[in-house]
C-alpha cells in the first residue's frame, strides 16, 4: 500500500486523503478548543458546538427537534441530547408554536438571549475573522490547504487570533 505522501511524523497527515475525516475532526476539535477557552474566560459555560443550535433558535424562533435537526444538519438523536444539555444549563426551554399546542418546541431562554447578544457584539465577528484568516491560504490542493491552516494554528492559536481580531474591531 503506497499511501504516504510525505515524510511527516504525523500519521494522520501522512496518510493524506485516507484519513481526511480524522484530520478534519482533529482540526475542528483544535479550533473549538480555542473558542471554548475564550468562552470560559468570559464566564460563559457553553460549548462551541452548542452555539449552532442557539444561533438557529435565535434566528428562527421556537423549533421542534425535527425542524432544528433539519436546519443544522444534525441527527435528531444528536439534537435531542444537545437540547437536553442546553435545557439543563438554562439556555433553552420548552415553548409552543402556532395553533398545535401538542408540538413540543424549544426556544431560547432570556439567559441565552443575553448570551447570544453579548457574543454577537464582538466575539462572533472576531471568530469569523480569525478563521477566515486561517482559511485564506492560496493553495488549491485541499491537503496543502489543511496543512497551511494547521501551521497557522501552530504559529498562533485560534484564541489569540480571536483576541487580536476583537482588539482590532474595538480600536
């Protein structure tokens, strides 16, 4: 089996497209870790992966598990688990939508609305800027582009980039 594309000591990198899913997962975990550190430093006890659901509920208003699953492209069991965690944290509550009171919908609590407003003010734009900067490599080869993003994160972690982007926005 002749898969090795380079002599990197990192097996996942060396195996190229064969381990692309693992490499993308590792990259996502690394980026989410940087965001999680900054959220905690700001006193927010929410995981980066939960923010997508909160965002969807903020945009659309109350949604059923099925509608939320469809909106964000995550399985219904995954959404159910996440909603249960968000409900336990006091960020999501049950709501009724429309005329059918039997449908169980979920909506942001006041606490979550304050959280999202706070993050939307400067944090989300800074995260967007920092990630866009990492993804702006001129490479067209996906593996080289991933390598450039990983090298960028090694040179300056995402959390440092986010802080810098926030400072630039806030002058």
